[in-house]
C-alpha cells in the first residue's frame, strides 16, 4: 500500500527534526576530522545535503544518528582525498579513518560538556575571557585585541595557548568530577 | 613527542597554522601513539565546544541547515515537494503574521537627543529605512512605532529595522515599552532573541560582553541563539544575563541603568558639590541614578567656597571621594572637565583629580586625569595617563592657590585631527610636552579596563588606587563633569560658562 500524503509529511518532519537535532554533534565530528582544512562549514552543509538526498535510504526505526555519521564520514573522506589530489597538506585518509573509528559520539554527553565549559569560562578573569571570546568570535580578532590593549600579538598568542590548554583541563576535570557523583 | 609539543601542534591544527612538515610530524605521532590520538580527540572536542559556544552565528540555528539547502536547491531550479511544503508554511506564516500582527503603520520613526552623533539612512520625516543600519557613535535615539512600541537606545549602538515588529540591535543599550497592539515585537541581537509578550524591558548588548535583559513590567520570552540555546520567560522585576554557552543566569534587575526618554541635553555626569546632599551626582546619564558616592573616610564631604556655590575641599586622605560607578571602559571617547585650586604647600609628584580603571602591573589600563610635576622644570602641568603606559602632559604651569578650569578630551579610536588626546587649561588647548609624556608610538587603540578584579571605580581627588593611597590631590575641586563623548574646543570653553579663570579676571 502506498503511503498517504499525511504520512509522507510526518516522515519528512521527523527527518528534518532529526537532522536539526544532530547539527552540533555533526559539526563537532566533521570539525574533528577536517581540522586544519578551513572547510568544516562547507563540508557540514555538504553532508546535510547528502543526508537529505539519501533520506529514502534511511530505514525509519533504525539508528538515525549512526546512519548520519556514517554518511558524514564517507563524505569527509571523499573531500580529503580530493584535497590531497589538489596538493593540500592535510591528514591522510588512513589516519582520518582511524580517528573516525575512535570518535565517541554521545548525545547526552554534549550538554554535560557545555555545562562544564560554562563553569570553566565563568571562572576566567574577564580579560582572559575576552581573549578567548576574541579568538573564537572573529577572524583576525586576536590581532585587533592586541592592538587595542597595546600588547604584541605574539604575547597574546602565548597567553591564548596557555588558556586553551587550561580550559581543556578544566572541562575534563569537571566532567570527571560529575562522573564521580553520577 | 612531549605533551607540550603535542598541545602546540594540536592547537596549530585547529588554527590552520601548521606547515606541511608539522602536519606530517603530527600525523606520524597520531598514527603510532594511541595516547596521543586520545589527547588529540579530547582536545578537538573542547575546541569544537568553544567554537559552538563562542563563535556566534557559526553554529547552525535550528533549521538553518534546511534553509541553506533550500537556497541551494532554488539556485539549481530543482524545487521539489519539501521546498513546496516549506514555502507553503512560510507563506502561511507570513500571511498569519500580517493578519494578526501587522498594523497599518509599522514604520519606525526616530528622534535624537541634542548633540547625538549618528549615521545611517533616515528620511526627512524621521523614518528609518528597512534593512539600512543606523549607527549612534554617542548620544541617545528614541524609536517610535505609533501606538505600539517606544524605545530609547543609548549609544554606542547600531540597529537595523528588519521588518514589521523586528528590530536587530547589533550593539547598544535599549529600553523598550511595548503596548498591547505591538505584542510580539522582537529584538534580535547577535546572541539573543527577545520576544515581547506585552511589557517593558531593557536589553544591553555589547561586542565584548554577554547580553543582559531586565524586565520591568509584563513578560518577555528570551532565547539564546548559540550553543545550548536556552529559552526562558521573564516576568516583571526579573533579570537574566547570558552565560558563555548560551544559558541564562539570574541576576538582580537594575532599572536605573536605562534611559526612558530622550534627555534634553547630551548624557553626562555632573558633581556640583552644592545643595543638601553635596556628593549627589546630577545629569542625564543612567549611571547617575543609583550611583553611590562617599568620602574615603565615610564622613561628610569637606566643602569650601567654590567657583559656583560650594566646592570639594581635599586636605586629608579621608576627604577624597569614591563612587561605585566603574567609569567609561574600552576605547570609548570621553571628556572630563572641572575647576581646580591646587594647594601650594602640598604638591606630590602626581596628584589624581578624576580617575578610574585598572592600575595593576599587568594591565595598567587606567584613566587618570591628574597634575604631574615635571622632574626637569619642577613645574606642575596637566597630565593624562591612559591605557597601559601612555601619558600625555601639558606645557603650561598650573598656578597654586587659584581657580583654573581644566579639561581632557579623549577620542579613543576616532582620531579626527590626528590627536588622540587634547588637554585644555582655562579653555585654551594645551601644547603637549613630549619630554614629559609617553606618547603612543603608533595608532594602536588605547583602552581602559573597568571590569577586572583590580579595576577601581570613579574617584575624585586621587589616582585609580584602592584606599586612595598614592597620587592624591591637595586643594579644591568644583563642577566636575564627565561626558561619554569627545567635546569640541568650543564646547569645552562652553563648560566654563560665563566664569573666567582667576588669572583672566
């Protein structure tokens, strides 16, 4: 029996909702595999397009997330191979394949990680928070901030290097501590 | 590979700054060392969290991926059923929006307070053009949708009317009063969306700060636009500030920080030291309301006969004045002016007259208008210390025991005449003395840090230090004015009023 229009619309809505829900995790996964390429946003959109075009191949009731990540993985590998053919210096597909195998996607962990990051960011002195926000908030922002504060961009980058390392330790510590009490 | 080197290469990878050789080194390490791969994976996870939280606009908002897809498909002329369904929904939403929300006249009219500096596309009838940004360098604008919305926006600000009932506030501090017929009015900042549910509220959005919202009457719904995208509904006398990951944190509401009507004069703070409460600040400026002012000793202000009415007399450390206002931060332009009568007997090398900001070794990002004694000539001249280590000194000796009008104009980044700072003595512009100054070597922006742990609030009669140790001024001070903009030479002279310096009488 052919599906009725209402059923088609509902399936489509579910699909749109599912794709929307996994956007942060999908972007994180693609960012992890394609780090250093500067093409994360484009490839994320490419993966979304691919998911939409292949939506008929997804079997409702199975794990949508796993299906989407598998599609993303092959899309990323395709891009990396093309970039290598173009002579770009990036990780080899072999390493990226291994990194993808070891990625741990956990939808529930994402919110905990964000809360841990919030805790750590809130404890930064305001000038350090400014620096971190500048790094992630705008292209060329660190140079502008250095100019504004009358400091050299080099010393800013050293401070930023330490801050990023400290933030990482803080986030992991928070998640570990929460795990201990969970 | 040691951990520091791995950290360096990992961060470099995230920044796209590694050379081909460094990428190969990192790849080799990751291929052969599972611990390094684990470190790399955990590092990149935090990098992605930071990107998601702090790179506003980068994380796709709900459904944004779908919009991007739609646009792509449109370009390829491959519109299919999904797009049709979405288009039908969109059209329906627009129709409903027009039917239920749109009133005959939703044009925003704008008026400015005297002296406001603005740019943008505004018609002769005062109407803001849709989609065209309006920027306030300083001053105040009042926006009006007749019968629906009244808003007062304080600069620096930038706003764009995006459509009926939708205002994009890219930067600024705004107070909004929405009537019943304007319900559903939305304000969009780079990081939040506020939907009015019939209310009065205030919203502050600044490029380097996290947004805050205060509700004074009725209700609003506010949604963070990034990371956790938390949505909250606020009622009267509630206030929230945004966390770095898009959650809302409760705080005390503060109605006093918003202007609710156009001030008749340009905003500023004025200490006249007259009246029953001589330390009470006056002027059209939100900070004036609720500002706490006291002497360092906690006792009453010591007063003497001033240029007009009474003046503040500073003889002891306990006489200096401390407020709870953090001052004007960043590189924002400002003018400080007052009358002074320095004591001839007690003249320390540096005597702060009006100050605030961070004086600590790491930042030295202060704003200190003072008198400095030249080591070479022993003469006391005007001096302005700003930012980390920059000092501008005047040339004309200050006369002890006589009233003199002094002013400082700081232009921040706006270097109109090639000068960042102008000093005025008795209404005349001072020639800067390069020997007694540390002038900026290039056109770097110089700023004041007002929100660090060591930042000091506005103080009168001493430098930006706690407990008024060091840098005290001995003498009398009157008619202190602080304005959040750079005055012209003519305006500075105007601050002297009809009074002339003692030397001119």
